[in-house]
């Protein structure tokens, strides 16, 4: 069984050794966003969603549930929560959408941002500033915290009824803590000292295939499973998606069009771009290899927000999506002079907490579909600029011109072609849309000795389809728009900073 601890949904699936999903379910996660800047989720509610989702799966699977040999985990990679000695949730799960930590992140970035980039591989640390923020803003609650951890660590600990001393986190999750050394796979004494965090408050860093506990009998009853099943650490959702999509050879690239759109490329060493600071380095399966990675905070969430806000009230989300895509097909590249900055929650790479969203150039002739297409183009510009940066730092794979595409955005009838036209790369959909869950299942099977060769298993279960080739004329036009977008981001940053101080 593979479990995905997502921002909006918990998903679970059971797989056989040939990659077939035998049963699957999902459960929506409630969040508290009742005040500006607040976005938190109760650890207990997330755990209950996991139990409910697993129960749905075993209900579908029936008597065969006794054959489930292990459970592995994937999910959100950036955020933090603090628990006491009994695993009680003190802080709630706080991901990057909970922006109250931003002033502390800006302070830490100003003081030792270069160390974050060089040592922890990130331009956008979360756990380090969030820990300082919580201790300073909520001192009465903070004094009870026995461990800081990621959401996967919490769920595994609760399901296994583990000792707090045995709390663990998979190595693919450590980059965005801002507290680890990604090259050694250990907590960085220097970064922890600078962030004012004792190493005793952090979980053990383990490999993706390590068994971190065994399913407790009470939890097993709630899930419809047998007690004692191994609980495998797994990998963060971005890395699980890379693995499940076959991004396993140097130079392989993928774009995940999801709530947090993300571009990843497998490389043989981590080389930060110290000037542009527009990608991070995440440990891969093999020692010394990394996924260099750029994510777009809330890009998929922004597209859904746009449709929810500006579509006709009577239309459901799916119909609104199909309708606006059909209309946007008729619009020429550049959205007829309309340009967007779609980073409504700021930029992570490079880190920019002041930046917010904007549209510019609109006239009375522009309609909803123009604004929608301008958002899609804005994310394509972000990827194109980042690819240029990656090619500069990794010239040995610059001739690779193919990018796989997964996530809900891969179902778009226009976005893959926009991405191809803006970047000059070919984009391909895959034959399955469960790559993060399947990747997690393969890692889980590897952890218990079922799958010896991860690459061989993935390669026989993944196929590419629907390659979108760039339109040469559109590519030439988009190069000018890309340059304008780079300048526009700077101007929007300045305007947002002035607006903030004017409030």
C-alpha cells in the first residue's frame, strides 16, 4: 500500500508487482485559513484521513487485504510540525502556504542565505524559520515540543506507536528543512546552531527504503489491515513522482503540473547557481546524485482559484476547466498583449516573500480566457528561465530536449503545447497518472526485498505518449515575452513592497 499525504487530499493505493493498481481511494483534508497568512492542518485530522482512506481501500480490496505486505509513504516535502513526548500535535502541520513565518525566513536568508544554498541545497528553507517563528510567537506551547518533524514522520510514528526517540524522516525530505547537509545526509551542526535549534529536537534521517516501524494493532484494526506490517519511509512527493515516472538516468527531466508545479532534472552532483538562485538540490536514491528542482508555489492552486472565482456560479469545476480551455485555444501566443505574474504566494526560487500576483496590459478586449492563458504562460516563462540556468550550470546535458509531464495539468489541452513553445523542449504525457503512488509502492517493495532493481520495474510499467513538439514561430515570439516577464517580476516585486508598507 502506498499513501500520499497531499496538501488537499490523502490518497492511498494497493499495487501488485506488475504495477497494476488493485484498489485506490482519496480523502479531502480540511485546513484552517480563517485569517490572512494562516494555513494549518491538524495532525490528528490528517491521521484520521489516512485511516479513513486506508479503510476505503481495504473495503474495496476485501479479503485480499491480508496480502498487503507493507505500507510506504510519500507527500508534502516542505513545512513543519512539533509534537510532545507522547506524539501530541503542538503546532499543527504548517506548510509553505502558512506565510506567517516569512519575516523570520527573510531574516535568516539575509543572515546566512548562502549557507542554506550551499549546505542544505535550498533557496527556500521552511523548517528553520518556522521553528524560530513558533518559539518566538508561541513560547508557552513551544516549551512542550520534543521533536520537530515532517508530516510523513508524524503519520509513521502514530501508525507504528513508535517511541518519540525513534522519529525518522526520509533523506529526500531534508532539503527544505534548511537544517541538513544534503551532501552528507546528516543534520548540519552549523545550520542548526545558526537557526538556534538543538539536534536532539530533530528526527533521525533514514534512507528511502528503510523500515521505520510496524503497524500498531489499534491502527491496524482502524485500517482493516493486519498488525505488524512494515512501515517504509518512502520519498517526498516530488521525488516519488520522479521515480514513478522513470526519471532515473542523468539528464532526465520532468514537469509536475500540480498544486505546486515543479521542474526536476537528475544530475550527478549538486552545483548551485549562486547568482540566479532559481533551483534547489534534493538527494536522489543513489549517493552523490541529486534532483535539481524548481517549484512554483501554489501554481495549480492559483489556476483552481481563478476558475472558482471567475467562472459562472452554476458551472462545476470540470465544466469550467473544459470551457475556458476551449476558449483559450483560439488566443495567439502572448495572450494578445496581456501578461501575468502567477506567483500569488511569492517566489521560492529565488526566495521572494514580497512578490504577489499581477496582470498587466489588459484592455476592454481581454476576456476571462486571456487572463487564464496568461497564467499558463507565466509558469512556462518561469520554467524556461530556470532551464536556461540549469543548462548553464550543467552543460554536459544541454542537448537533452525532452521533458515528461505529469499531474493534473498534463490533462490540459493547451498547456503542454504552451510549455513546448516557450521552452523549445518537447513535452510528453505518460500512460499513467499515479506516478507518485506507484513510485512509492516500488520504493516500499524495494524496502522489504520484493523489488531488487527499481529501474527495471519502472521501465516496464511506464510509457511515454503524446509528444508535443515546439512550434518554431511561436518559440521565436515567446523569447521576447520571456525577457519582458523577467523585467516585469522585478517591477511587481517593487510595487508589492511599496503596497505592503502603505497598508
